[in-house]
C-alpha cells in the first residue's frame, strides 16, 4: 500500500528536509520503508545519524507535534532505526539520534 500522503504532510517533509540541509545535514533517505513501517527522513551530520519523524501542524489547537509521539510510536521508530542500521551497515559508526 502506498502511504496516503496529504499535501500538508508532503509539504512538511519537504520543509523539514530543506531545513536539515541548511543546517549542513546530508539526507540519506526519505520515506524509508520496510516491513515494520516507515522512517520519514534519515539525515547525517557527522558524527550523528538522525532519524527524523515529521509531524506537520497548521496550528497548536490540537496539541504540539511532539506530543503525538507516544511510547508505542517511540518503540516503533527504534525498531525501524535498528532495521535501517542493520541493512545499511556503512552508518554503524555514527551515533543515532531521534528528532
């Protein structure tokens, strides 16, 4: 199944990728998918490999974006990052971080 992208969600990911590039990150992967799910953005800025979950909001009426990342989602992102690192061993020497 393809992810049901919304225009707002796509714009949010594009904006996040541009922002990371401006900070000096190199985008390693976008919309990385495996059987466990999807990582929005994987970006590198030595010595860090950042796994970035993008949450786009128009306003804060329904809470801040970071508040939507609950423990179940955190566990899923951790498993996805481990899967990514297992498949892409060239990044094993970098320090993983979740943004």
